[in-house]
């Protein structure tokens, strides 16, 4: 599928629509790196969670912004976010679409979170295009946190985290009945991650590896 990027949105949506309910059940808590990034945010008008899944990070954005938006390609995952929102009593807009073509005005987002999603795009051009879209929608003073799986993850013991390039792999999701659903991942080498951020014309304010993931705090 890596040689057919036009199929990317349909492929990713089909995978996550299929596993949505079980996937959402296993994603109860926000990541500490996201909590830390948002801890001192205040006076935020509009915040965006790209690849929002069941809304665990969208809920944090709802606490610090006038308007929070959860954006995901999977309609079924957005359904789980809607249920979570009703159960927990927070409010956000939920929008379905493709991260390589964000349906938001340029400069309309003050804060964004784009975690655990970029690595599902199997074509480098699509990954860079998606990062450019992030930069496009950020306000001039806007800030975003981006993450992707890293070669430093302990799942990949054969890599020491210093390789210049990452690699493609498939990670199976096992449903309760035993069926497995393959999910594409591009595992980023940290310097390769930095190169894609630069290619997308994002300014990196901070970059680090934590819990086996590449992270970057960026501005447009």
C-alpha cells in the first residue's frame, strides 16, 4: 500500500472503524507528555486534536480552550468520543476527515495536539503534507505537540535509536474474539522525524524522545 498513497484515507478509516470500540476501551487516560504540554496553556480560543480517537486528549483541550475540536478519520472512533463526552460532561466539536487536508481556515488554531497518528501514513509525501497542513492552520502564535513511534521504542530492540532512517512495519491489533487487524506504522528515527518537520516548514521549539516516541513542540 505504500506505493498507493491515494488509498491512504480509506485504508486507515477501514482499520480504525473495525477496531474502534475495543481500541477506545484501551485508551482511558491521556499521555503525560500531552498533559505537560497543556498544563500552562491559558487564554486559548480554539484548540485542535488531530487523530483524536476516543477523545481522551480532546477532553484536556476542552478544559483550556473556548472551543475544542476532535478530528479523526474514523467515524466509529468519533462515535466513541461522543459517548465519552456525554459520560464525562465536557464539550467539543467532532469532525471527520483526512489529516492531509484539514477542513479549517488558515491561522484559525491556537493550540494543536497531533499524537500517535502521523506514523500511520505509509508515504513520506503524505506525512510531510499532513505536517504542512498542521502549520497552515496554526495561528501565528500557535503551538502544537507532534508525536510518532520511534526506533528507540523498546518494542524494537534491534534498533538503538540512533539510526538515520526509520522503517515500515505492521502492528496487529487483536480483537476480543481473536481476529487480528494489521495497522501500518512508519517507525521514525529521531533525526528523520526532525527532517520531516523541517521539510514541512515547521519551527521546532523543543524535540525529545519519551516513552519510545519522538515528540516535538512546534510553531508555524
